[in-house]
C-alpha cells in the first residue's frame, strides 16, 4: 500500500515535468517538495530527503 501511494505521488510529480514548457526554479522546488513529502510519508528518513533535495537544487543551479 505504501509503495503504491509513493509510486502514484512520484508519477504525479514527474508528470508536471513532462507537461512543462520549460523548467524553472519554481517548478523544481514544487516537484522537490512533492517528492520529499511522498518520501517522508513512506518512512524515508528526513535527513536523506533533505540531502536529496539539496543535491538536486545544486545540480539545477549549475545548469540554469
């Protein structure tokens, strides 16, 4: 049940990327927040989620 819900939330978040005309910081933050909440609800440690979000934001800032 938890994995099914996580999968649906991830699919929802990433479909926003697919539909976006362009990817900006606001969209990245929105998706990272959605993914982060889904991961935390699935019992992923907050430390891991925060580190993942930080790394994605840093990577996006380099290509922006």
